[in-house]
């Protein structure tokens, strides 16, 4: 009998743990799967774009990466996204981005670039598919999900990184007598002529990558900032890549406008002729790139598993974790 009574406290303790475990597990399950009710998201972004290539740049000959950025050539950009969360901290995003890229040698005092005197502008249309990893996710509500206890408010800002693949369209133009002239048909580096450069395609592949911050304001609405660096596999976004071609041959084949826009140099150097046929016009080993910096608004498309009022109320009462 004594042995039987001795087992009663152990039995009661075990039953108590089992009774607590069920609501705790159920609560954890609801919280851990809450993100699935809003795994689809739309985003709109507006901001600025800038070009990293041969034209313009800082007052020195070719600096790598953002150290060659010319802030005065910053132009507008806009984007529209659709995001799908494949896991709580991982998402796939498809994006259509529009931006304007520009460069002008007359903005630098570096001797060679200023004398070269080339300039361009192009619209950029980029379509990309990227993978996002959310190191931190923005949160609303309070840190502790205890009934009747508010506790400390959550103030975390979401932080994510992304990289992927995309394609973009560009069509460089130069200004001549207050009109913008398409440069590709002019073959400014002898494209299509004997010994000239290879003709380039206006459609190219790119690798977008970057970092972003997000802050939630409601269960469905959040906003943030995102910086994107896009690596391309072409050096002709600005129509400048290889060497100067013979101007007389360009004029005979494509007209005098081709000859002028291929070499509008100022001729103010005291030594040699750096724009003679065969001299360096660009650097084909240094491929072009561009930057986007955008402010974005994100809207989650909430999907309820049931249309019942009871289920919707249960969802609203849960801890809000994005």
C-alpha cells in the first residue's frame, strides 16, 4: 500500500506536465506557422540610380566599384515586386525595375577623361528573380506572448540580403544639337566594319545583389530602404569599351555623325594624340555596373485558411510575427 501511495505524486506530476504541454505545443504551432497566412507580398519602390562605367566618374583614371561614383549623374528609378516566402526567413522575389543611367566626361577634371569628352544616357529595364535571406524579420506587438501581460514592446527592424539573376534592356544615346541620338546604329567603335569591335546586344544578363531594411507599421503594411548593386556582363551600357576606330572609315560607312560622336575630343592635350585610331577609348576588361537605392512600401496579401469569423478572430489575437 505504501508503495502504491508513493506513486501518486509522480503520477499527478506527469499528468500535470501533459496537460500543460498540449496548449503550449498548440500555441507554438500557431505562432510558428503564422507567417504562412501572409507569405505573398507586393512591393512598390521609388528612388535613384547611378552608373559605374567608363564615362564620367571621379577625378582620376578608373576607380573600382563605388569609388568611381559620380553623384551629379544620379537619376530616378522605380520598381514593382512580388515576393513569396518559401520559409519563415527565406523568400523568392521577382522584380521589374526601371531606371535611367547617365555619364559625362565633362564633369571630371581628370585630363584624359575630360579631353575624351564622351557622354551618354540610357533607360534601363530590368527583370530579375532573386533569393532573399531575412537575417532579422520586423515585428509588431510585444516580445512576450502572455495573456494579460504586455511586457516589452518589440522594436526590431528587419534586415535582409539578396542575390539572384536577371536580364535588362539598354539603348545608349548621346546628345547632338539638342536631340538624343541612338549610338548603336552608328557603330562608334567600328562595329560591323573590318577590324572593328564586335556588335553588342541591347539585351543582357545581370546579377543583382544587395541589402535591405524593413520596418512594420501594421500587420500588412511595412516600409524600408534597399540598396542594389547590379553586375553586368557587357561593357557597352555607355557605348564605350575598346579602341578608337578610323574616323574617315566611319564617316564613309555610317555618316559624319558617327565620326563625330565616336570622337568628340577637345584636342587640348599637349602630348601625342590619345584619340588616334587604335588608341584606347574604353576598358573592355572592366565591365559596367549600376546601382539602385530605393524607398519601398510592402503590402502583405493575407490568406485565411477558413472564412469563418471564429478563425479570423483567433488569427488576430495571436502574437504578430512577420
